[in-house]
């Protein structure tokens, strides 16, 4: 582990996993196009899926020297967002961000066998066990219909990349359906990449045409706080209510998961039970934890007899 993320050296080849700064002499693996996993500039060879490349493009990062495959490396679907991959090389599997639960167009990740597993553990404590998708769907459809029948607009909020598309797929049957412009742009790219999502007008166009005055309506928007001018306007002008989707909604400690009028636990990451299951399925002899509850999750794994430790700067001397 270096300041610049995880560095592995195998057979004289340098491979960097989700580096902040790419290494010009190595292979730079970019697991997916969320901002915290994209490099800040080009240099060296970049290995990622074609979808990650295209989404990164849309988000303003043009990858140079990009490849989608490389000998001795296997990119494995990680089920987190469109195009997200884990990386299998030698006996090592790096999860990137991962979800083994099927959600709409996203299939749950299938974990390959490995000796060493480097896994994220965003939700690596037992308070994070998410409800079944079917339950969530029913609960939210009921909530929407309550407001809909009273002529009250509902704004469904989740991260612009990933969650917003899942929300669109789960609740896109409501009509009229509008999108925050940024979500529309991302949904359009998903449609181009072969993910059929319900189409609808962006908020600027809908507003200009006076369509938002005709209530009720449903809108999919990025996660925003109640203080955001856009949400304030939607509330004061149209009386909209907000429903926020986040894995953090499960927590009693992290209030940022419950900033909307209604907060629904829905995540693009494994929950605690799924993380444990995934680790067991990998058959790994050694597990390194990164992101989230690294200490707590490693401790839990050790308790159930799996050799695990958090991955910290310079903690990897035995591994490189
Ligand atoms: Zn992510
Ligand atoms: Zn992440």
C-alpha cells in the first residue's frame, strides 16, 4: 500500500489498483468510474472495461493508452455499477467496489477462487444488513402511490452514477417521469451502452414547458441535501417530497444517510452478511481489507478463523 493506492509487483510487472496518479511505467487498473476510483491524470497504460472508459469520458476524464484486456489479468464483473470490474491476477483478487446482490440490470458478482483477497468493506459491520430488493420495491411503490393519489410530486434521490439508474429501472413505470438533467445524461449513456431505461424529460426542459406545474409527477435526481437550492425550489414551488436511497440509511450513527424526507436503505455495495459470504466463497487464505470498516471487518474475519488485516500504507511488505 502506497500513498497512491495499492501497488503490486508480479513477475517484474508493476500493477496499480485504482491509483490516484497513474504510474507511467506500470499497468493502472481502474475498477469503475466513480470519482474516488478514477485517476486524476493520464500516464502509463490504463486497464478498465469499455463502459468505465466511456463513463469516465462523460465525466470529463479521457483515458489515454487504454486497454480492456491484458495477458495474465482477468477482469471480473463486480456488480457494483455498469462496467465495474474486480481484477484477478496470479492468485490475487481485488474486488474494487463490489455487490453480490442482483439489482435490476446489475447481476450480482460471482467471486473467483483466490489465495489472497483484497476486499472493500464499506459496510463491514453487522448493523448493515439490507432488506430484500422486492421488499424495498413494494415499500417505495406504496409510498409513491400515497403521495401520487394526493397530487404530490415525489423526488427519488440516489448517486448520479449507479443508484440513479437502478432507481430508474425499479420505479420508471411511474408517469409522468422526469429526470434531473445530470441523471438524464447518465441514463442516456446507459441506454447507448445497451441498458434499456425508461426515458423522460430533463428537469430544465420540463420546467420551461410548464410541465412541473402539472402535478403529480415523479423525478429521479442525484442525492442532494435539503439545503440544496434545487431541492429547496422543488419543495417551495411544487411541494415535492424527497425519498433518498442509500446504504447508510441503515445506520443509526451516520445521519448523512437520512437527509431526505424518507430514507430507504439501498446500496450498490455488499452488506455485512454478503461480504462475509463472499470472503468464504473466495476460499482466500489471506484477506486484506480496504475502504470503510477495515479494522472491524478484519477483526470479524479473524474471529471466524480467516486470516485478515487492514491494508495500510507500508503494511504490505509481506505481500508485494
Ligand atoms: Zn463505487
Ligand atoms: Zn468506492
